[in-house]
C-alpha cells in the first residue's frame, strides 16, 4: 500500500511485481483516496484474499526476518500475532516517556471497556486473521481513525475481551533505514481521537 510516498517505494514495488505476479502496488494517492496510515492498512486488508494478513512498515524499523515468526503463530491457531517492541534502540528519553504514557492510557481504556489487549497495543507490525479484522471493521467503521496511525489499537478497542487468541512475538525496534518519522502533533491528536472514538 502506498499513500503518497516521496521515496523510491513505487518504482521498487513495480519492478518487483514484474518478477513476481503475487506482488501488487496500490497507489492510493493516484486513486484519489483518503490519506492516512490506518486508512491505507484497512484498504489493503480488505483487498487481500488470503486467510491471514501481516502488516509491517517498509522502512526496516520492523525486522522483516520476524515475519516468519508472526506467520508461524497465525498458522498455529492464533487470531492475532503482535510483534511487540521488547527493545527500542536509539530513542531519546522524552520519546520513551511519551510512548509509555500513551501506552498506559490506552491499556486503561481497553481494560475499562473490557476489550482485547496485548503487550504492545500500538505496534505497527502484526498479523491477523483477515476475516476477524474485516468483520470488526465493518461493524465499527466510525471508530477507526483513517488519518491516524494506530490501527491495531483501533481494532483492539472494537473487539470484546476473550474473543481472540493472541500471540506476542518479541522484536528489536530499530532506527529507520529509510524515510523520516511522521510522529508529531497531528499524529498525537489522531491518537487522542482513537482514545475517545
């Protein structure tokens, strides 16, 4: 899924697709669709035809070698497999503190509403049984913040506790190799909207 990237994503994926017909590029900007990470992920999951889908960033902050562990958990019967940040490298202290505060707040919301949870409720690297995600989204469209970037949290807050078998897969969250962080005020506001939607 591409949502208006300004790097070489499109050309790299198009080149790879010539060699492997299973690779497809969805250029959402060219299609005139709503921008936003959550909107892009939801669209991609809806377009998929597989039993399971795995969501991962392309900037190599998420270790792609862990995809097999996430897939193995799904194939072993899990409905949701979350690659959680067991270690974060190169984050300044203030960012770690902000992340912890949001994490505690999000987990309190999920607990109070008797919703599903996991070790890292804001992970951007997870696998899920596609039908479980799609049916949850269709029933709760307005609760998913399209221009937000925490789609896993949006999914969890719409899923009653005890309805998913979840596996947590530890990863080391690295410095990005490509691109720049989009974390900022607008993303913080989008997360707060997720908390209260």
